[in-house]
C-alpha cells in the first residue's frame, strides 16, 4: 500500500521508534494507520491526538517530532537511530518520556514536546497492536462486536 | 423559508427529548444538527472508530490548569454527546440544590430536589433504568427502578471486597441500560462497547429512545447545519429564528415561534455571545460563566484473580456514594464524589488499560498487556467541581470556516475541588490495597462531563435562565442541557438533563401562548 502523507524516511523512523515502544507496532501497520489518518478529511481523523486539545491537520506534529528524534539521537550517540543497540534505544525512550532530550529543538520550528510525542505515538501503536479484532484473538479475550469493523481503522466505504 | 413552531439546535439528550415531547403534543419541530447523520448501523464496535462520534466541529480553544476536554466529552452528529455516553444515571442529591444555603458556598439552584423528583421518576419509567433502590442506600427519595440491577462480573466482585474490608458499602450501579427487554428495546449483552455507541438500543442513547419517537411525529432533522446566529425582532426581546450554514456554506434562515438551544455547554454560550453585541440574553453578564467539569479520579490495579475486565458496561458495575452527602465532611477539600466501580475496559484508547500506565514500554509493556487482559481492575470517582465565575466560555479572536469566532474556554478547578480529587485518589488506592491488588496506581486528572455556562437561577442578575431554561431576557428562547446546572454535584449529569428537559417541555406546552406572545 503506497504512503500518501509520509515519505519513506519518515515511515522508517516511525516504524523503528514505535516498535521499540510497543513491540509489534510495525508489523501491525502503525505507519499505514498514521499515514491514512493524516490523509483523511479533518472531521474523519481518528488519531488519539483529537482528544489532546490539538486541532488537525496533524502532519507536522509527527514529521517535526521524527526529525527532532533523529537529531537528538545523532547528538547523543553519534549515529543513526537505526544503528542504536536495544539498550541505547531503551535509554533514549526513557529520557524522551520525561523531558526533551538534548538537541530536541525548543526554538524556531518547534516540534511537540518529546513526552507528548512519546505518549501519542505509544497510544497510536497500542491502537493498532492491541485494539483490533485479530489482536483480541491473540490475547485470548473475546471481541464481542455488535457491528464488526470492516477494517481496523478505515471508515466503511 | 417556511416558519416552524419550534427550532431545536442540537440532537443530543436534551434536544431529542424536547423534540419528542413537543412534537407528540402537536408542535411542528425542526432540529438543526451541526454534525453528520449517524444511524445505528454506523456504530462500529471499535475504540478507534468510536472517535468519529466525538466533537468534530469548529475547533475549541482551551486553557487553564484543568482543561475540560471538549473533544472527548462532546459529540458530533445525530445523538450528540449522549450517543457515546455511558448511561450512568444516578440522581443528584437533596443538598446538591442548596449548596449556598447549607454551606455558604457556590450558588443555590432555583429548585429543590422535590421539584425535580417527579420528573426523575417519569423518565426512569419511560426510558428504563436498571438498579436496586434498596441496596443504593444513599439514593434520595424516588420510585423503585423499573428494571433489575445489572449483573456483577468478576472485576466488581474483586474490587467490592476492598470496600467491604474498609467498612464501605457498594450497590449495583444505576444504568440506563436494559438488564432485560424493556420498552421494545433488548437486554444488554455486557460487552463493553458503550463508548462506540450502542447499536442494539439496550443503552438509552437518543438514537435508541427519544429520536425515534420524534421522527415518528415527522420532526425534521437537518444535519450538517451549523447555527451561526439567533435572530430577534427589532426590540431584541423576541427570538424569531436562526441563521445556519450547511456543509456547502450556504447561509439559510429558519424562522420559528420558539428557539431552543440544546447544543451542549460550550456551543450554546458561543452562539448566544455571537448573536448580539455583548451577547444575547446576557443582561446578567453570565453567559459563558461558571463552566464546570467533573474531575475523574482514576484508580488502576492488577489482581491475582481473573477479573474479566472486558465484561460489563463501560460506565461500571457497582456504585459507592459514602463520600457524597455532608459536603463539608471530606478528608480533603469540599464537595461530593461517587465511585463507579469496575468499568469494562478495552486494551486501547484513553481509558484502555494500555494507556493506564504510560511509563511502560518495550518488553515490560508486552508483559503488562498480557496480564492486564485478564487481571486488570479499575474504578473512577466522579468528583464535584465547584462553580467558579472566572471559568468561562468567551469568543476567540480566531474564527471558524464560516467566519464565526471560535469558543475559547478557561477552566481552573477551585482549590477545594482539586483537593477533593486528591483525597478521592488516595482513598481509591487504599480500597485497591484492601481488595488485594498486587499493583495499584492512579491516572492523571481526567475531565469528565461539561456543565454550566448558561446557569439557571431566580433572577436576571444572577443567572441566564429561570428553572425551566427560559432566558430571563427573551421569553421564547430556551436553553436545555447541562449548561443550565448552577452546581455540578458529583454524579453523571445525563439523567438530570433528561428530568430538567422533561420539566421544561411541560412548561412550554402548558404556557405556549404566553411563551410566544
């Protein structure tokens, strides 16, 4: 499925970080979920950001934070995020959930605060990894749909 | 444009009930709904798809230390907020109506409990509430519930032990959800999809109960109709209709004898403030003032026992109101709160167990999710928010796509309300410890329900409307919904919204000629 709002570099960073926060997010289609919602009309947007006093469009929220993520990782570890060890990405996540890591821009084109981005991305990743009919099956809990979704996150056509 | 008897702005709990009652009495009613049409078959069982039901209209600006969470707490489309409400329907208590008289705090309502009691009784008979009036020892006077109580699943049994060990009492939670077939609607299956909207009609949303009655009487519902202005005659003392804009931006005029605003606590004052210099019906200067939102005190835990947290209703299974009456006798703060015990929980979304402990990530999160799926427990205190005049809706300098100023909300909880929330959180942890939770923690303050902004009262100096929601300044302009509440109490507002709206509808019908003259 082609991406409509995010480029490949952004998709790779999104998959990498979200999978480190919520294992399974990448294979559950997290980047497709976010890309699809970013391309939808504002009133049909289903991202949890809606609940957090943020008004769409939301694209810049994600793309600016991903850019800041890469910049901060390079500053701290002197390498690309994709080259981080498990211990290093875990350490970085433990920092970003509490405060802006060094290098996270706080002037000019300001991305969302790192703790907010962490919370949102974690919630998005839980949506696709644990909030679908197939994930309920894998957790051995009954879904009990009155009306089953025709797609985990796309509106019925 | 043909004139109609009544325009109702908004198709939520208040709007749909008002439409049903007025149309059944022979009035021609048109409902203008800002959002899109929702049908029962649109209510997909998914916490992701459920977000479509939340506010999607003109952006709302929020500030203050405890923002009210407009998007999560408001609805958009047929049925409004009540389409995704959890149908927890307790009554306000006697002292909720007299906080000023009893405690020299806040303000009094212009009515007593005894004034509204008959309407609570009528509504519960018409709609159906499942509960146990004898076990609910805190409940003020009222007819027994027409339906047997909701079942208690493992989660509530586990948590109730904690209450019992501490000498606290529990009862079944009163829910406007059918425990057996009632009024042509089926019994609930207890699958916890209330937040996504209930397509079976077991839960008494507007789509399940009052809107079908209104539609049967040929009430005309126009969707995607954003009302932008209330029109008055030259004197400014009589409403004559409204302007609204459709999805294409066309500006349409609808004339009527009576205008009723039922667009919830934020959009009603926004509309009044935009309809005249200084605000329409605003002699008091209080349009937009006293916005309130219950603070949710969230308690989470893991138990060794199987809790089956996926079973039940989203609102919970059991109730405790030991900390309700005698508002001045709390350990911390001032006011009332109730515990709603054992909510049915999904893995995802703001209220899901995945979000309950945001510090977990990686392998620890995976381990937690597997355990929580069968051993999670939760309860929520609905904590009173004392009215503060400076908590208000005003017009922003920014505008929506139709050029109408956005609503700008400021909300910072009264210090005593915030202390009450802190005390509730601590009590919740003690209860979970007593219940045997192996891990227990609190969530952040969650805003729950929106009230005030167009409060009722005795005079045009201290309120926007009288006790029937009739604006002091304009006899044929009414407000319906939780915006009328002068104080919030510590219970969910939708039952009281129904009772007040029924009372107002009878007043309008009994005084029709006076109202429109």
